C-alpha cells in the first residue's frame, strides 16, 4: 500500500513539474485528496473538492441522456486551463495550468498519467 501511495505521489508531482502547471491533484470521487502537488498559495482541499464536484455534476448531466462519462472535462479561463480526467472508478485527476497555450501537450501528459494511475489503483 505504501508503494502505491508513493507511486501516485510521484505521478502527481511529475505533472506539477510540467511547464506552467500550478496545481495537480488526484482526488477521490467523493472529494478526498489522494495525492497533491500545488503551489503554496492554493488550497489543495478546496481545489480537489471542486474538481470532484465538477466531475460529479457532469456525470449527472450526462446521465439525464443515458450517457456515461465524463472521461475528461476541459475548462478555459481567461488566463488558464483546467483539465479533469477520469483516473479509474475511484479517482479523478485535476490539473490547473497558467496560460492557454500548450493544451494538446498537457492533455497527452494527463492521458498517460491517468493510465498509470488506473494501473496503480487496480
């Protein structure tokens, strides 16, 4: 169990080290932090809880049309992007990045990380 926790922390820390990423959190679907790497001024608990809430709301909206998901949620701010990705039946990976450039690269990195997390948690 300790090895799994260390692996999850490493994955999240590596995402936070990507260019302009200011926060990376692996959160349970209930909003509890599993692993976190954020800048000091951020409240990781709030960020994690709102990421889980956003994912839950999207899931509820899709279910109204008998659709399953979301696999990924993408939010564009004026000066940032946030990406929430399905990381298995128990987890969501939420990333916040300064600026709006480099989104394709970020999505590719998050996809690889989410796959590693699913494998680690299985």
